[in-house]
């Protein structure tokens, strides 16, 4: 019976013929290669975080405060010894991993969102499609397997409803509302390059293809440069919504029967309020450190959020996952699944579909092997008892 961990066997067997991987075998290696080879604006957009990037660094360092306690001779290391599958918000996944919603993938590769959709469908993991996609919802949905739609709730409820209804019609299995981005964080790497892709009409394909948005325009954006400029300025006036409150989830519930997750939550009181208002899941995240520099690491927030909402809603984790043991630690602290971001984006920029597949297989193989070697057969076997403090 094949497993994700068989990836290493493929590599070692190929090595007998002198064939070695074209891409690095770690998340850190992918980032280094991307810095060397990608266009400066593309690399900065993916790699950059807010201000001094302390929170981005803290997200990684937080995992170092936890250590796994492996068990031996548990029958989990051999063929058929593990089942990594989970069900989250009614979505069945081959492993508790989804690709985090990263926008403007055209900076990295044409039709990038469709490539990610195809790879995640092949591997059986989930995909969360960003509102800031460079490919319209319907085209991605046609290529995807298990996917959710991430909503940046615009300053127009009719437009928000249209985006949600399009996603549902295209096959999305959940709606993920991002709460921590009513506006852009202070991102020096992009500022130094004077680069905000949306002002170049990149990453706004879902708006340009939306009937509610297009009804606001006197001239279709594709007719001229001036029409596109006006469309971009219209988008600027609609992005972000500072008026949203937890009670607005009831409005969203009127628009869709899909499960609703809220992403970007760190405070346990916020998590309680959102679940009280109807959220089916909370995604503990600080946007990969891209919004508020100096905020706590997402992993440090996870246990308190889990304790605050108990079994009333699913908890997922995002921000800082780089290895299989990171996935295990997040699950042991109460997450039901993790969202995985930057490394596969670097892979996309380096090698397109093959790069995304490579990056995801790295994480999944590492997670699979680490589970087996630690004596745990299923994600549900992981809880606080498998961890010890590194201090």
C-alpha cells in the first residue's frame, strides 16, 4: 500500500541512476532558491511580511518551544500502519493539510491557481482559493477537488454575496472569511519596490468577472486602458470593510448553506464571539506575519482558542508551518488541520505545477514518516500528551 512517505523511496531509487531532485528538499531550501531565481517583485510579494518581520520570524520560532515525545513498537511504521485522512467542515482530506489562500499567483506562473487546484486534487488535500485570485472562481472550481473559497469581504454586501454565490455554484465546500485584512499591512519589501499588484489589475480577476462589480462600471474594463484604470480605482474603493462585526456572519449565513470558517483569529474572546454568531470553524492565523508586526505567534494563540471554543466548532491553524513535525505539533495543540502557504508558492514560481507538487509532497512525506516513526497512526491520536516543553 503506497503512502506519502514513499516519496523518499522514489528519490533514493532514482539516485541509483545518478538522478537527483531538481528542487531543494526543504521549505528553507525552496525559499533560498526562489530568492535566487524569481523576479524581485514576485519574491518580495510572497516572502515579505509586516514592518520588521518579527511576527513572521516568531511564527517559525514558536514551534521550537515544543518537542514531540515518540513512542516505539506501536505498529505504525510499516505498510498500512497509518491513516492520515480527516474530515473537516464536512470535507474529506487524505491528510489534514490545505493550501493557504495566496493571491496574485500570476506573479509566479500563468494560471497559477488552476495548477494548484490540479495538484491538490491529485494528492487528495484541500485548497483554499483566494478572493485575490488571478483566475476566476469558475475556472479554478472546474479544475479543483476539495476546495474552499476565501472571502475578502468587500465594502459592498451585494458584491460579497455575489462572490459567495459564485463560489458555491462552482463547487466550493466551505467559505473562509478573512477577518484580519480590512486593509493592507505595512510591508516594506513591497514598498521599496513601489509594487502593489492590484493597481496593475493583477489579482482582481474575480472582481472583473463579477456581474455586480461590472454593473458599477460605465464601460467594460477590457475595452480600453482607461476603462481598466477606472475598474482598478473602483476596486480600490471597495476592498476591505471596516464595518464588519461578528453579527455579520448571520448575513453570510443567509447567503449560503456552506460551512463558514473565520480566518485571522488570535484572541480567545474573538473566537467565542464568532462561534456564538454562527462560525463553524476558526482559523488561528496572523496572516503569516503580514498584517501586524509584533503580534503574537499564531501557534502561541492556538491552545487558548481551542480551550475557548471547545467542541463547538473546528479549529484550524495557519502561519509558520514548514515541516511534518510542525503539522504534528499544531494538531497536538488542538488544530484539526493546517493551512500551508509560502513553500508551495515558491515551488510554483520555480517549476509551475511540478514545483507545487514537489513542495506539497515534501510536507506530506515528512508528516507521514514522522507520524509513523513517532508511533501515531491517525491525526486524532495527537493531543497535548505527545508534547513536552523545549524550555
